[in-house]
């Protein structure tokens, strides 16, 4: 996958530098599926277009920034354990766990990032938020404070999309925004214990 992406990028740069007209630059039939897949991956991982900030969004931002100011020195991870956020996070995660469509969107983004990285087998998101700056921390807190699972998923997918170039072409194990895509090595479910029998 990485080789195909590199070839496509090199071909595009070569054609641009040669000044060829678009109609003369026909891609071989064998590259068409790869180009289509590349476009689909880019579309899936692209962040949502910025929307006009509503009064509700402004209120969430002010609340998030107030919490950050109230706990100076705490990391984004530590802020999630504060009284202001702990219950809201639990409520949002409960809603997310009950929405298979949103869960599938996160899992699909992780799978696409894993493919771009060249990983085989099951993968999972490993998100380290300790290094978040104030703006990223505020965006994360806003998604939690909203208790809207859609906003949390939008935040996560955006983070994965931002990290993908660093994880694939940059060869990093963890992107600067704290995202890592790692093998999913969850143990297999334990076998059920046989029912106990009363001794005679």
C-alpha cells in the first residue's frame, strides 16, 4: 500500500513538472483501483468542514476553558477525572457504546489508518493526551461536556486523520498529537467454568 501511494505521488509530481496536459496523463488501468482507494481513504479521514460557531458551542468552549483555568498544570487526561467531567464522560461513553453506527465509524477510521501504516491484523487506537496543548485540550473537553457521542467521534476521527501521514509516510510510532495505531492484542474470552456439582 505504501509503495503504491508513493508511486502515485511521484507520478503526479513528474507529470506536473513536465507540464503535460491532463488529457495526456492517462493512468494505467492497473492503477485505477489504487487511485480510487486512495481517494476513499482521504475522504474517510478528512476532518469535517468547520461550521459556524453557535451560541451553544461558544458556551461549551467557555466552560471547557474555565475548567482548564481552574486546574492549572493538569493534563487533558487528568482533567477527565475532575468532578466537572467524570460523570459527563461516563454518560457520553454509555451513549456511544449504545450506538453501533458511531462505533463502526471509529473502528473504520482505525482500520484505514492501520492499512495506511501497513499493519496487518486487528488494530486499535492508543491515544495519549498528556501532551495536548490548551487548544486541543479545550476541543476534547468540549466534546465530553456536550455529552454528545457524535461530537466525541468527530473529535477522535479528526485526530486519527491528522495523525495518519505521520504514522505512515513519517514512519512514527506515535504522531505528535498523541495518536498511535497498535495491534489489538486483547486476550480471547476465557472459557466458561463447568457448573459446580454437589458431592454425594
